[in-house]
């Protein structure tokens, strides 16, 4: 009986300690509250370099139920299509969550396009060479009927661009251990093109032009700080 009481007492103390530790490590301070508020519409220029907004094609539209979920998960979503003088069209989509960086996985193209009936292939990681450093990104191909859509995207958690998955979780954990809740952003660039290699080259040009065009403070929100090339 005495041994049982001691065991129960020990387990009780352990539970209390565990609860206290969990509470102490639960992030409470939002990074978004410490920074200038983001306005994606103002952040991304409607025209830059050889690109301007094209109203004739819009990025992938989701069904009403999916849109309602996205509206709950993210503070802002920007969707635009750009065209250059050569007729290349690039679709840009940005999802921003001020305190929901962990939910960016729900907007990943692998998920978003799949639920819309696309087949996903050629999923790979790539370091994009920009004027400001090496940007870790994912590339994949979404196909539905005659629509062939090569996609490039990246995720930014707090002040760092990371690959989705383990790197993203580790970045969130790093902030969590300091009591902070990071904001998050997913930037997706895609185009409808049967020539996948040509599409990726055009996307590379678009990304470089975009990063050159935005203000320094906005570029840091888009790609964070990362190692130089």
C-alpha cells in the first residue's frame, strides 16, 4: 500500500512538472505583432522589369469549401498573373499567416493541387541562385488533362526561407523555444507550359526580377535571410 502511494505521488508530481514545463515552453509572443503589418497587395508591384499584371488568366481557383478553410487559416492571400513582352505568363500566389506558420503545409501545391484533381510529379528540391543568395525551393509538375503546370515555391518561417517539411518544423521549434510564434509565408510561382524546362527558366527570371523590384524590407519578408551564393 505504501509503495502504491509513493508511486501515485511520484506520478502526480511528474504530471504537474510536465504541465508546468509545457506551459513554460508554449510560445506566446507573436513575431507579427513586433513588425510592421504586411500588405501583400502593396508589397508586390503591379509592374516591374518586363512584367505587368495580365487579367486574362488567373492562378488556380479552389472550390468554395477549400477557400473558406484558407480564409480561416491565413491573414492574407495574393493571387496575380503577370505577362512579359515575349508573351510569357507567370502566375504568382502568396499565402501569409501572421501566427499560423505551421498551417502553411495545408497550402502546399502538393496538397492544394492534388485535391483539385491534378496529378503531381517531378517533386524535387532546388537552390535558386538569386542576387541576394541561394533560395531553397521546391519544384514539381501538376498535370490535369491538357493543363501542364510546372511549379516553383518556397516557404519562409520568421526570418528564414526553408524547405517545407523537417526544415520548416525545426525553424518553428527554434522560435517556440524562445517563446515566440513566427509568422509564415508560402510563395508559389507557376506557368502553363508544355515545355517544362522552358517554364522553369522563365520562372527563374521572374523570381530574380521580383526580388530586385521589391523594397529591401519587403524582400526580407519574402525570402528571409540566408547564405550568400
